[in-house]
C-alpha cells in the first residue's frame, strides 16, 4: 500500500468512532425547521448534508478544513524554487487528511499522480468520435465516462468486496481520475483549438504545472495562475450542484467515474460553472456593441439594464449562499493587481464590479449583488492568451475533482448512506395546511 493511502487508513477508525459517539449523544436533536417555501425554492438554506472538506460562510466565504484562502496562501507548500501560490496537491492532502502537508508529503503526492497519469488510448478514441466542435464540457464528460472501464471499485464490487473495504478501490479510482484529468482536458483543448497538435507531459513539473505545459502555456506566471486557480476552485462545501451531484450519485455506490461525470454535467450549467465562459461572452458582446475600447461606467450600467430587461442574468454576480464579495474573486483580483494591473480586460472587470452591485440591488430581489468566482477567472486566462472561453469550465472541472474525490473517498470509508430524501405534492401540502 502506498504511503499516502496507508496514512489515510490510520484516520478512518477514529472518524467512524467520532461519528458513532456523536450520533449516540445527539442523533435525536434538531438543527432547524423546514419552511414550505424552501421546498419550492431549491432547498436554499436547508442544512441537509455533511461535508467535512470545506464550509461556506455567507459573509466570510469559503474555509477549507477551517482555513481561509489567505491562510492557505500562507501555510500550504509552494512549488520549489520560488512559487508563491499554494500547490493544489497540498489542498487535496489537507482536505483528505485534515492536516497541513509538509513539502515532502506534497512531493510524494505529485509523484504518485504522475505515476498514475497514463490515459488508455480508447479514451482519446471516444473523444475523437465527437465532432471537434462539440462543447469542451461534452467532450470532457465523454472522456470521463470512457475512463470508467478502468474502475477498480466496479471490478472489486463485481468480485464481492466486503463493504468495510469499499474505500480502498474508491481511493484508487479517485487518485487515478485526478491524475488523468489534466491529460484528458489538455487533449480536448489541443484537439479543439490547436489542430490536434498534442503535447507530451513533463513529469518534472507539478500537477498544475504539467497541465499548463500540456495545454501549451509554458511560462512560470501562467503555471502560478493554474496553481491558484486549481486551489480556489477545488471545493465549495457540499450543497453546490457539482459537489452534491457527485455525492448523490456516489451514494448509490456508483464508482468515482460515474459520480464525477454526473457532477461535471451539473457544472456545465450556466447558473453554475459555465458562468465563467458566460462572463467573457457577456463582456465581449458589450464591447462589440459599444465599438470596442474601455466602456464608461454609464455605458456598463446601460448594458446591465438592457441584459436585465431582456430577462437574462448578469453572469458572475450573485450566489445562492454568499452575501458578500466571494474571497475567490478577491484572490484573483489580487493576482491581477500583482501581475497585470494595466490589462484592458482587468480594467473592464474592475469597472463592472463598481457598477453591477448597485444595479442588482435596485431590482429589489437579488439577495447577493456581489461578484462570485466566475466574474474574474476568465480575465486572468485571457491575459495569458487562453482566449477560447468555451474551454474555461473544463478547467473548473479539473479543479473540482480535488474536493469531490476527497469527499467520495471519505463517503466510502465511513459507509455514508444512500441519499434518498422524501418528496411531496402541492395537493398533499394544501391538504395538510387546510386541516
Ligand atoms: N443577474 C440577474 N438576476 C439575478 C442575478 C444576476 N446575477 N442573481 C440573482 N438574480 C435573480 C434571480 O434570477 C431571481 O430572480 P427570479 O425571482 O425572477 O427568479 C432573484 O434574483 C432571486 O435570486 P437569488 O435568491 O438572489 O439567487 P439564487 O440563489 O436563486 O441564484 C445564482 C443564485 C448564482 C444562480 C444567481 O445569482 C445567478 O443566476 N447568477 C448569475 C449566474 C452566475 O454567476 N452563476 C455562478 C454562481 C457561482 C457558481 O456556482 N460558480 O460555479
């Protein structure tokens, strides 16, 4: 058993006993009441899931195992020789083990993923069967589904594995999937936008550095961006569409590939991860309509009002849980201020930030007028010439594997229950309250 897996195994028993004792002491206590409006309103605000890897506070934003983004930037290991941003290997280790890793832990994990990263040829053939113009997220989920043939969990289940050991093949699947996603994503990018001229991996680099390299971006600043991007997009507690979908599908003992592809189909929706492409599309159509250049605040405000009048959302703004500016937005803004303060698109994104909240507030219905993660990420990518915005959600998807897979391993380790909430009908509710 590899050292990382063996270290994880030492944690399982304690976690199971902690939950058992906690349930024995408090299992019958209530943590809230459910309003009828929540049943119709997407279950907003209803605490109905356990997710140990991260927790979202409406005002403060995300904390990963208790650490805020600035704390992670300070505490997590960096790429040796001058990296400033945390390594995504480190946040995965933190989420899985509930421990800040050492430089050695992170190097071991990086090497472990490099060893697992070979993608079988039939995955590329499955992707090649799609038209080259298919949306990159469609190509991505097809690639993930094709990889399901490699599932260790599915094989072990067929052989009759004892449920106590489910976590072991799930760990293998999760690690293999994370290790292989950058290759699959880069394949899709080069296939769609660079005439299928693929780039071989460079295993001297870390997971994100190698990903940047295979995409065709070989400068250190872009690699640093990828490290930051992968870290801040990795997890956002349990109830968002992608994380919840992975957990839900996984609860039927669907393996990591089946579960993760379900999450990616959710991420591909414009109210969730696809918002990162929509932001750039929206800014570009505004610029086109205004004849290029840097739009004034008044011009942006008019364009926002037009968007709302057409019954559309302003992408990159609002959130189902957050009620302040997303700290993932702030982290990206700081990166831009440090590396590209005079970039045209950065100036527009900053000006949009100054204009949109007031307009959304004036609608009287938007609960959070502030920007979310997706309002900024595209601008940073555009700056380094990754301009093909339909690819952006794939990057988000690769990052999201870190949190969802750490969770899936834990789900199988503690024997998480099949998720099966009840539903009711409007007639039955009416009957109940008529009495
Ligand atoms: N532009 C216009 N209207 C908006 C809005 C926005 N950015 N944000 C919310 N609203 C509207 C809602 O559509 C809703 O209108 P109706 O009552 O007419 O249906 C009303 O304001 C109340 O919505 P809410 O309670 O404030 O927000 P929700 O929890 O329902 O929705 C969303 C949260 C993120 C889906 C929403 O804010 C939105 O559509 N934002 C734009 C898309 C976006 O940026 N999505 C990415 C979110 C972050 C993420 O998951 N990233 O992956």
